[in-house]
């Protein structure tokens, strides 16, 4: 467990199946782009578009992992791999 800035233990739960779901991340990117269209402030709009770009990068990595597992998204490792 990592320590938070206040020195207390912080639980960090990662949903590996969700992290590897490239469709989920592409959908989040599209949502962020749609939200960006509604902002008048250019700085806020740019931040939302940056968030969308980050989601797209996460999706691309997830898709790459799926391809490396013979294209079967269910075969993608659900956690970090440990090398012996």
C-alpha cells in the first residue's frame, strides 16, 4: 500500500478488467469531447479535449494488449505481469 500525502495508508484498487476494456475508454473519450463542445471558455474546452486525448491513449494501449493476446480481450492479463 502506498502512503497518501498525510502519511496514512491509502488503498489503491485497480479494476484491471476495466483498464483493459478499450471500448470503455473510447466511450469516455467521446463523452469528454461532447462535453467540451458545450464549454464557452477555451481553457476549459481545451482541458476536456486533453482528457479525451488521454482516454484515447488508454484505449490504444488496452487495444494493443488485446491484440497481443490473439485479439481476445478476455485473454488480456488482468493485472501486472511478474517476470521471474
